[in-house]
C-alpha cells in the first residue's frame, strides 16, 4: 500500500515537471531588455537646425574692401584695406572725379604696388585706399567708375571740367565743414558748395568712415599744382601734419607748403580733417595726366616708414 502511494507521488512529480517543460518550449523566445537593444538615436530638431546653420554660413566675400557709401547716382564708393595693423593711414583719390582722373590712377597704382609687394607694408600698419571718391564725376569722363587706363581718356582737358563735380553739380571739395559756404570758388570761377556742409552723399560717406575709424594720417591727391600742402582750419598746423608734409615733400621732390594760398578755398576736405585733429596733407600732382608714380611712391614709402617706427 505504502509502496503504491510512493510510486504515485513520483509519477505526479514527473508529470508536473513534464507539463511545465512542454509549456515553456511552446512560448516565444524571451524579448531582449532595453539595455541589450541597439539604440538608433534620432537627433532633436533643435540640434539638427544648429548643424545646418553652421554648415551653410557664408563667410564675407572679400574682407579687404568696404563699400563706405554710394554716390548721387547710386555708384559704390569703395575703400580697399591692406594689412591688419593698429595704425591706419588713409589715401584718397578722385574727389574731383573725371577732371582729376590721374589722382584715381595714382591711387590704383598704390593698390597694385601693395598687392605685388606685401613685404613693403609694415606689420603694424593698415593702409586704406579710396581711389574714387566721386564716381559719378569720373564716369562722366571715363565711362567707368572703377579702374581704367589713361588711354581710355579721349577728351581734352577743358572737356573734362564737368567731371570735376558730382551728379548734383557740387564741387565735393567745397562741401566739408571748415569755412563752408553755399557758393565756393575754384580759381576765378564760382562753384556750388552744396546746400549745406555734407549735403552730398559722397562727402557724407567719407565723413562716416573718418568718424568710425582712428586714422593716424590722411593723404589726399589732387591736381595740378605740383606740391605738398599741410592742412589747418583757423589754427596752427598740427605738429604731425607738419612732419608728414616735410617727409612726403623731401622724399618725392615736390615743394612743401604750410597752406594752399593760391585762392580762397571753403569747405575743403583736408582742412576739415585738421579741424578734427587728424594729420592730413594734400598732394597736388603736377599735371592732369601724369601720375608721377616714382615721386609718389617715394613719398608713400617715407610715410610708411615713419609710422612703422
């Protein structure tokens, strides 16, 4: 009897075990845990947008030039920068447009020189060149408001006179705030100085540039009297202005003058610079056609050497 009960219990245990073994084999394989499952990371929208923005960011087209304003007729007035030094020297040509077209050409020659001879620029100096301050006036004579050749000029000197003025018929070198008058004089001819000082977009453009930069010296080319002229506005010539006047004159061979006294000039650009305590000189080429590059290169080199010390 007892033996039969024991056998029965063993059979029951074997049966239960077989039942669970069969049930387990019929179940699907165990699902992997979250930790064991490879994860596909989908970036958040914000992160994806930031990556795209960094990828499509466009650098400046040309960091060596700045459009400082536009003329009456909408032509760009461009400043070209050479070097990255803290000392900035500004050279300006073409304030009298097509009548003094050689002043723009000498500025372009300076740009070519600096591009081809980068070692001539002291490391602590930045040279800025504005070759055409009166692009509308230049266009009247050359048919261009950018770089041109002397061979492009087919007019006689008298025919280029209208190119001295901007499209509003204003003499820009009578439109600055030193002794400004509505009616100025050029030689023995009356010319417009504009409706007020800085009434013209071209003079406002250079005014804005000057006021937003620390300029150590300014050289402005004109023609034609053959000389280097210091600046002042009812005051003594600044010591540094006198120094660079003499330096440029001695190196170039032009005579030096403390002021322009051939006739009364009102609203003059370099005199306005002097009024703002900025050393500035006028370099007048000898004719309306020659850039006298060798003379001016020698003057420029002397100025750069001075500010490299």
